[in-house]
C-alpha cells in the first residue's frame, strides 16, 4: 500500500469484510464461467483440478473456510483480487479454487501483520504442504514478485468488489434490492437487504466469518 493512502481510503471496517469477500467470490465465479466458454486449448497450470468438473466443494464454501480460519484482513481480500488479475491465468471451473486460495494466502502473507505458516494454510485448503508451496511459488513468479498495490488500484478494486456484492444482493438472492440499495460504507447491521445477503452464503446472522 502506498504512503498516500489515508485511513479514509483503506477499508478496515470489519462490517464490510464479508461484502468484499463475497464480491471476490462472485468475480472469480464470473471470470471462470467466461473462461469455460472461451477455453479450448487453454494452458494447463498447477491450479487445475484433475477432474473435468473441478473441485467437489463450491467456491463459496471453500473460500469461506479460508475466511473463518486464516484471520486475513479486509485489505488482503482486495489485494488478492489484484493478484488474480496480474497472474494472467485464464480462470476456469478447474482452477478457480486453487488460484483464489493461493492469491488470498499470498496477499495475507505479504500485507498482513499477522499470518500463519504454510503448514497451517495448506491444512485450511485441504492441500499437501508440497502442493501449497508449488501454488505459492508459481503465483509469485507470475506476478513477477510484485505484490505492491497502489492506493488507486486498491480503491478501484474495493469499488469493483462492492459492485459485485451488490449483484448478489439484487440478483442471486432474488430480492427486490438493487445495487443502489446497498452501501458498502454504511454499517451492515443498519441495512435491510443484508440479512438475506448473508443467508444466501449460509450465515445465520451478521457475524463475520473472519471472527
């Protein structure tokens, strides 16, 4: 993060971690759907699952597991989205789980004050330590060892993920909410649409999975 970032520019409110996280999930899912339609002779990467159907667990549940046990910051979620874009990997249903997981772990380890060992992270992701290390090395090389995110890029990413979360509220949950009904900078508990939003992701209340 750049020196020009002020507290106002950086989103640290625990109330909106779920919003950015869910925006990340939707963005990755959307990019993977497009990748599935476009991919013919796509590059096989270390992130690809062996099965044509991809991982057995949904991306939402897989990354919610990360959210609950990793202790990653709100900032790391936005930075992970930037790293996925920088990687240049064509997202598909076969690689979205591992690539998103690798990006979240790398963002956490390079930007958070508190982070855990690769042994811990590999356990959260259901991967062997050797496999997790392969993902991490591949991703850091793909982004040319550059994990710094400027304030402008960070703020654009936060806005983009917030918009993706709005789409979940207005479309996937099938409510009457629209993108204008949800303000990511207003405390979640005060917004009428959010209860249904969290119910969609299997959360029975407004408790953040990061707690």
